[in-house]
C-alpha cells in the first residue's frame, strides 16, 4: 500500500448547529493510492463535489480527518493549504476558471510563477511543451476568450499539470464537452495517469467512469459501494464490456 490520500470518518455539515444545518458528508472513509485513477459516481446532490472540496482542502471538514502525503490537513493554516493546493494538486472543473483577457500561454504559466519553484525560463519551456502535447500550440498566443470549449478544457489541464502535482482532481471535467472532445480529454487524463499522476474524477457519465480504475458510489453523503475495474488500456480491454459491467452494477444499486 502506498497511500496518497485518506479520509477517515469525514463529516461535513453546512450551517452546523443552525436551524438549517445540512449534514452532507457522513463518516466517509476513502483511501486513494499513489498512481490510482479513481472516479466518484452517485445521484445529483449525494455529496460528490463536496467530497472533492473537502479532501483537497478547498473546504473545511466538520469532523474526522484527511491525510494527504502523510500530512493531516487540519493542521495546515489557510495559507499553507493554498500553497499545498498550488504545488501538489491540480484542478479541472466543468466550467474552468481561466483568467480573461490573458493569452492561453499566460493562463498556463500563472500558477507556476505563483509557486516560485522554477525559473521563468524553465517554466516557459515547460508550458510550451505541455501546450504542444495537449494539441493547442496554434492558439498559444491567442486571447483565452477566443478558445472553444474543448480547447479551454485543454488549457485547464495544462494549467493543472504545470506544477507537476501529485494528484489531479476533476469535477465533471468533460461535462461541458461534446462526445468527441470528451473522449479526447479522457484519453489525455488516462495518459497523464499512466505517467504516474494520481487522478480522481467526479462524474455522472458511465463512459467517463468506465475508463477509470475504480469507481466509488455515493448515496446521501456516504460511500455505499465500489467497483474495481482495473487499469484501462484500449489494447487489452473492451470499453463496451467495462461500460456494461458498470451499468449492471449501477442498476443493481437502483441507480
Ligand atoms: P453532488 O456533487 O453529488 O451533486 P454536492 O456535493 O454538490 O452534490 O451537494 C451535496 C449537497 O450539499 C446538496 O444538497 C447541496 O445542496 C448541498 N450543498 C453544497 N454546497 C453547499 C453550500 N455551500 N451550502 C449549503 N449546502 C450546500
């Protein structure tokens, strides 16, 4: 076992102690191994995004613990957490929060400049390499506002990767894309994972989850089951079989 992240008895309540208290995460135990490609499924409102925000230190847990790289997140100050997220975690959201009126290139380098770990020269080279690899070199100098949805998602991935994070968190990363662009983004994420980066995705899309290694299912704030599919490789696995396998598992749970 080579654990990257573990939550134990993680609880999250919004408005604790108030009349409108909302107990969203209930005793969630989750282990994520280094190098894993994991997805979280479950009905809308079951707590998937909240789980992502709480295990990544974006939000404050109500009780329990989250340990990342052997470090208890509760011991971190807000500033330290921001630093940890900047240097060790990458985030890809459905609606990517990129900086308007900046070029694609500048959006990619920004978090590396903020992290101050590498020289500007090295950062610029790294950004160019990533942008090339993600197939958006021709729009590198363009204003971000001119990019299409699929291109924006690729910029988001470049930005998430620029600091060589230990883990990429994605919240419906393909949700706003057409199926061809979604397939391409999933292939890129799989390739990033094959390179050793841990990836955790929140998704409602069976086609997305079928390409991940393990799928956990949330219901009403709890992880109620999981399905281990093993690593996906197009050469050795039939994606149809994995999708069917997942579908029957979900149907068995009444989803
Ligand atoms: P999912 O990602 O599975 O759709 P969410 O984690 O977004 O679910 O939401 C789980 C529950 O938590 C929902 O009932 C939602 O309304 C509630 N919730 C999410 N964020 C907040 C917030 N900031 N304040 C109060 N309730 C919230």
